[in-house]
């Protein structure tokens, strides 16, 4: 998972986390800091083995791209913000 927010929230200078455990720790901390976190889905864009969710988030408009492996599970995810 890659996101500019990871740099600040997780203290990871690369902005990238690897593995379910690291991503879970990140989201646990994020939800502790913003317990009322809410997203309004604006559009779902379909690609080949990927989707992009375009939404209004706590920091404004955002898009997240999810790439799926052959088993249909998310293998990579990228968050983008204005």
C-alpha cells in the first residue's frame, strides 16, 4: 500500500507499507485518530485486473487504485490526493 499519508502517520519515509500486518497497524492508528472517518464514493473506474475508487474523503477529493492478483485479492494499492 502506498500513500503520502503513510509518511506522516506510520513514519515510513518511502510512503509504502508491505503485508497485511503493516497495513492493519496503519489503519488501526488512522481510525484511532479519526474515529468518524467517512468516505463518499463519487465513481468506480474499472480497469484490467484493477479498479480505481474516486471519492470525497476527509482531506478532499481522492482516488485509490487497487491491483488484483490472479486469486482476486488486492496485491497493490495506491492512494492519491489533491
